[in-house]
């Protein structure tokens, strides 16, 4: 499915939250010997939805998507991953499975290990999320947001991107991010710039260069423990900066089901920044599941 959307395609409450996002509640939780900073939105009694960011980012990437999804009756928690955000650049393992095990420890300490848990992971966060079932956490739904399907050579090239390095000052980072991404909102520029002053550079290099070729998490999902998890994949278009080549999509559709793969029309690797309406609509589609009440999807 190729998806385009405007605010008119979203439920009114969701569109309103996306247009005027709330700041959320910032907290910290100790789990597995690690302090996990989070930002959350929504009522604590609603079904939990865990948002997992990618490398050189932080929980701030969800500043619009988080409150919008909370408006759809979800308790949304965005977490700073090891070596990123407010984790004070602490070291961590580069291995997806190890990071998934750490995330499971957090989820259990936070009371998220529930039958109605959903997880949305972006990029590296999606690769980690694909390993959660094997790490003994089986959410009802896992949404993989543009998990890279890239060779090691292409991943190495990413380490040379000028805005994917650490910056000493927020002002310097802001200027670089804004210049490289003129179409981004000020909120997205601010979130990315903040993230670029916080992450652990060595951990990011290890994540990108020591995991071999990335396969969008498909190998991890062959684990038998993934069998009962409803897995969806939302991707940007390869021609506009997505990280999944068109040639890989048929195999992914065979594994997950063609109705579980959504392409954001014109979307890049991080469509939540440039196409937030379509990204939220696609996530809501996944959260409702194939047998749930269907949303009116604006197709392209």
C-alpha cells in the first residue's frame, strides 16, 4: 500500500494533537542497572505504546507523533536509548539482540510487559524492536518504521554524513541541521540538534559498522517466538531517501503479508519529520490490526 495523507484524513482529536503537540511528562526509571529517561503522553490506564528512536537521535524525534498517538487512546512512552539523549552518553552494546534485552528490562520495570503492548521502532530502533520477541517480550503489535535494508558499505557511507556527527554546542548543531534540512519544522530541527550534542559517537559507529548487512529485521523475525506478534513495516520511498530498496519489498511482503507493508508516498527515511500525517495514519492502521475497524486511508 502506498499512502499519502493530510490532517483531514485523521480523527479530529489526533489531528488537533499533531497540530498543537503537548510537551509530555518527563521521567526517569532505573532498570537493569541503567537509568532510562522517557517522555510520555496520555492516560496511564490506556494500552501502552513504546516508541524507540534510531541512532544519533533521541526521544525528541517523537515530539509530534507521540501526543498524536496518545490522542488515539494510547499511553505513549518515548524512551532515550543507550548512548543517546539524556542517558549521558553511557556505553552500550552494538548488538541488536543485546540492546533488545536491555529494552526488555526497562519495559518490565515500567510495567509495560502486557498483552496489549505495542512498539514502534524507527531505523536502529526498528532493528532492536524486531529482536524483542526473541528476548522474551512479545508485544501485541510491532511497527517497524523504515528499518534499513542496507549493505555494510552503504552503512559505512552514513557515518560520513555531515549532520550525523556529534557537535559541541547546540547552536552549531542547529545551524548544520537547518542547512541540511530546509524543509524541516523548527521542532524537528531543535530535536535533532539536541540529539547531536548528546549521543555516544563510538557506540553509533559500532552499531553501524559491526552488525554486518542490515535486513530490516527480517532475520530476527524468523524466531519462533515472533509467530504470534502482529508485525507491520512502514517505509519511506527509496527514491526520496528511504532506506529499503524497492527490490527488497516483495520478499518483505511475503514474510509479513502485503497488507502489512505501507509505503509513505514521497517519504524519506524519517517520515515522521516530513510526513507526520501519513506516518501517524499508517501507525494507527497497524495498531488497529487487520481485523480492526478500518480507517479512511488517503491513498496515492
